[in-house]
């Protein structure tokens, strides 16, 4: 389980080191940095897929994402965007910076460079816990005899060692960590518009994880009904829509979701459902996956939901957090209250902004988790 999330110089997150729980609820006023914190988690996953540089480019490049206020470059330090996490058994951190002046033969002169990376065992990076270390193009791996060995080929400045080193003999820990991070799931673009793929029948196969846009919701729900927690699924639907139940029909290989409601002579297809009803069913499919991820992150799941659906959603999230770690970014007070009531030991983080910088309300510097960045 992830215990610590750390970031420096990313948008309004000038310096944030915060603890994470089995259910972490991130809230705060509009513009306080909630979306930025969500993006940091996605950016960390992108390193495992060698997509961090591209992800930053989509946000306007490193110049646009770097903290723009005072203290951007503390005395004696070079300009850097740093992100990292620590868990019960592994930790990872990366340091990105501005590249040196490029020659005339490239159009990629403003692409950020990965200056340093580190993977370590346990909750804190120390010399004794480091498993892999990258400075510039040079990568070192700790061997079985506790000595260090060099990776024979230099690392490209746009490649992450987390994604590019794949030797199971020399770097088994990196492979384990990479697979774990790649398995994190994020949901913030579940489509419910009139042209959403979820509103039309789709080719159905066993679906262990809902697609990021919810296109395969019928197949995902049928998978839960056949090999997942059917009781939890039926309860989630009944709590949201009393007396209702879902049915998945197969029409020549294409699966369609139907909602049976009391008082109606026929079920409603997804094309007829309101945005809020469809979104709730999409979230239910995502949360009750028969193959839960190590980390599930939801960004403003309350969007389009009727207020009456917040309570069943909060109870569902609280129940799911017993078997997988969940981070919820939300500004819905009722949803926060329900999750706090039903979850076991939830952790509430309220973000506040002062002089343009995001901080955590009530978290004093001396109360932050221990954290050290890798050296360049």
C-alpha cells in the first residue's frame, strides 16, 4: 500500500509531502490543487510506461507545469520538477529538469530531461535501502552481494529506467514495481454524453477492468455477475434505485445493459438512461472489478450524479477500500461525510492555497512523513 506521496514544483504544488491511507479523501475549494494532485499520481504511472515526457508535453511542457511563484529555485538548487511515492515495500522518485541548449538539428529542445531516479526498499530512501539509482545517463543496480553494478548502456534523457530496464536477473525489483504501477487505475473521463460508447451495444468479452471511458460497461458488469461479487453489485444497484436490477443481453455478440425499474413495463437501455444514472452504473463497474488494482483513483466521481446517489456511492467506495487502496478527489461534502462514516480509518486531506502555493490544512512541516529526494 502507498504510504506517502511527494511532489515539488508541479503547478501550485510547490512542495507537498502527504501521508496516504487505505481510503484517502482529497477535498478543498476550487483551485486549491486537487486536480494537480490527481495528475501527479497519473504522472507517476506514466513513468512506468515511459510516457511522462509526453504527458507533460500535453500539459504545455515543463515550462507550463513548473511552479511559477517565489521559491521556485531555492538557493543552491537547480530548477526541478520532482514526484515520488513510498509504500510498505518499495518507493520511487524521479527528478525532471530543463535540458541544456540543443543544437540546430532538433525540434525537441524544450522536452524535459529525466535527471535522476531512484527505487528503494521500505518507506524511506537511504543509502542502505537503495535498489536502483540513476543520475543522468548512468544507472546502477544493487546486486545480490549488496554491491553495485552498472547498466552497460547509457540511459536516454527521455527514457525512464523504470520502463526501459527489463532484465529479470539483474533488476527483479524494478520489474515488480513497474508492473504494480502499471496496474493502477484512474477514472476521470467516464463518458455519459449522448454519443458515449457506453450508450450503444459493444462487442462483449470477459472484462476484468472497466475501460477508462466506460465503453465496455455491459461486459464489465456481466463479468462481475458471473465471477465477481454479485451480491455487492445487486446491493449497489438496489440502494441507488430501490427495487431495480440490471440485466445484460447478448445480441449477436454485442452486449447491452438494461435497467429494470419497478412500475415500468419494459427495461430501459443505456441510450435512455440519464447521465447520472449511467455514471453511477459506470462507477459501480469500475469499483467492483473482479481483479481489483493495488491503487484505484477517482477524480470528482460526483459529477452529474443526483444528490440521492451520493450516499450509495459513498458506501460502495468505503466497502471497496477494504480490499484495495482508493484515492478519491472530490468537493462533494455529502459524499465525504458518507465515506468517513462507513470506511475503516479513512484519511481526509483538505487542500488549501496560500500565496499561490497548495498546502495541507492542519499538517505542520514537522508532522510530514520522512522524505528524501534522489541526488542528481
